[in-house]
């Protein structure tokens, strides 16, 4: 949209955000048509999609941190997934495949640096071959582009230091800095006239209680969103995309506590710079269907580095990136949840194994050496970590699909919570944004 058109649209925008003084307490607030809470890649993509579709409405994005996209969207493997793993026909599969296509188009259009360096899912033992072939069938059903099966020689041609008996080759898989992408979505949003407010930790969503005398403002913008410092934003509709806090945000408007978010920390190792030649593209194991996560993998980074990981261990704090980060509330919340107790009981060996390998990295290296035998303990350093928002139901099942929720009463009918946007939501972000925007439009008659 060119600058002249944008300026013109701003001037005709029906409800330009303005600072108002409200009620006897003379509290400042500003009013918008739509408020989006949470500036991770999902909130940013959704806000961007909505404002591009509805340029005459006013939008605000509220984020609790000083900077945008600092949590899951800024702590991940940086892979552009192609959509191989997911059940054919599922929303997750469709959104990932469409999301990857939209993402590559977006990178090209906006000049976002990326590399389509490909991915091998490698079977290192004969017994993994049937599962590898089943993955190939899944990928084909999901319309993943350019998939093929390669033998040991094909593996070496693509990854000279990798060993395996057979692999699934996905040259369409790539890498990108997802935080950079999220920040580009934010720029698009702001250029289209949206307002971004950081350090705004939403703690209450309710109906407006006191409108300025003689003003119809509280009728027009009936929802009040407050932060912990007592700031207030009034709006007509709210969309929340709270990542690791999506369940708690949902409870504010009366939703059930389930599905519950349980934080799983993933620690990475990094290859020392003189060893990065060992890996060209992404190298993944064949996932074991008995375990909930994909398994540790080798992932090249946009800066030329290579990360190995992540493992998956229960985190004692949501948004806690160090092993000793601890929150009494988060810890008690997780441990008292029956869903987590059941998941832990079902995966005791796996869970302890992940914890053990997190502490003793020699054990992790042993697993990685199955894929790259030349790798040695001395070649790696401890690296960063990410925390995944894993939604769990009360029976301990990982919630694998999207969950939308509203709430109760007058507030509930004007709020849409994205309670679960399952991984790989960065890859799928532009497709997820289309789906969220459709949902917002149909729920709120926009
Ligand atoms: C270790 C790891 C590796 C991954 N690897 C990949 C990958 O390679 N490729 C891929 O596509 N995906 C990957 N993912 C998944 C992907 O990163 C996430 O699915 C995606 O970033 C989720 O985005 P989000 O916006 O939902 O959450 P987040 O990025 O966590 O954003 C939520 C935002 O809400 C804000 N918020 C929360 N509560 C409030 C409040 N009360 N008030 C205001 N703001 C609030 C938070 O501060 C945060 O900024 C990975 C995830 C992890 C953890």
C-alpha cells in the first residue's frame, strides 16, 4: 500500500485510536476496534492479516515484553518445515504445507534471507525403514514437494559426513530466522496503521465499567483490557495469542483451564565453528511414534552455525530458559495437573532419558554419532534453549490441533483465544493467520 493511500485510509478510519480520560478516576485509556494480545509470530501474523483485510478498522497489539517475538518465536530451530510428519488431511498438515509456500513467497517479496538447504530424515537401522517409508507416504499424501527416498550412497552425496541405510530427502525444507520474520510482520502491521504497545502485560479483560460523562465511548468500545500497571485499552473485540500463557489468558474470560499448557524446555548444543563443515542441511532421525517429540536433529543456522537438539524436558518455569529457572506457581500448576501426571507415567523412561542426556551431553553425542560418526564430544558447546508451549488434555494426550475458545458472558462473546497453535506454528504462521482472520470475521461479523 503506498504512503498516500495509507494516509488517506488513516484519515477516514472510522475509530481512530485516541487517548481519553475516563470516569472519576480520570484514568487514561485509548480505544481501538480490535486488540490483539501477544506479539509472537502467531499474534503478529494474525494482526497483520486482519489489518490488511480491514484497513478501515483500528488495531492495537499488546505485548508484555519490551521486545517482540522473544519467546517461542525467538527461541526455535529456525526450520521451514515442509509438512511431512502430520496426519494427512489434518489442519496441521494443511496449514504447514500452505504456510511453507506462503512463507517462501513472503521471504522473496520482502527480501528476508533464507536458505533452502533441505532435510534428510535418516534411518540408521534396517528396522526403521518401514517407518521411513510410511513417512514418505504421509508426505506424498500431504502434497509435500520434491520428496524422494535415497539410499546410503544418496545420503553421502547430500551429506558427506552422514551415515544411514536409507533416508527421506526433502529439498523443499529450509532455514530462516523466524524472529526476523516476525519483526517483518510487525513492520507490515505498523505500516498499515496498527499500533504496537510493549511492556503491556494483560491481567484483566472485562466490560467497561465507567464511561466518561455524556460519552457513548463505553457503548462503542465495551471491552476493557487492563495491564498490571493499571493501564487500560478499550476495544470492541479481542484476540489473544499468548503462547506459553494462552491457557491463563483464556481463563481471564471464564474459559476452562483445559487444555493446559505444559512447558517443555529444549536445550541445544552448538557445533564449534571449525566443525560446522560436518553438516550441510537438516539431518533428522526417524521419529519414534511411541515418543511425543521428533528427536534431536542437526540444524544449520542462518549465521553459518549448526545447532544440535533440542531435547525435551519438563521446564520448572514457563519462559524459563535455564535448567535452574524456577517458578513455584508454574511448577505447582504443572505437577498438580492430572494430564501431566498421566503423560509422565506413560513416558517415564523417555523422560528420564531426556533429562539424563540434558545433563550428560556425552550421552546425547552418542545418539548423534549414529548419524554423523565423526562427531566428538570436544566438537560441541552447550547452546541456547527454547521452551515449547505443549497443550495437554486431562487424559495426558498431547493436543495436536488448534483450539479456539471464547469465554462466558458479555466478554466471552467478544473474545477469541487461540489456546493452542501447535508447532510448527512459525512455518505455518501466514496460513494460521488466514484461518484466525476467517474465525475472527465469522465470530464477530467483521
Ligand atoms: C525449541 C523449539 C523449536 C522449534 N522449532 C521450530 C522450527 O524449527 N520451525 C517452526 O516452524 N516452528 C518451530 N517451533 C515452534 C514455533 O516456534 C512456535 O510454534 C511459534 O513460535 C509459536 O508462536 P506464538 O506466537 O504462538 O508463541 P510465542 O512466540 O511464545 O508468543 C506468545 C507471546 O504472547 C506474549 N504474552 C503472553 N502472555 C501475555 C500477556 N498476559 N500480555 C501480553 N502478552 C502476553 C508473550 O510475551 C509472547 O511474546 C519450535 C518451538 C520450540 C520451543
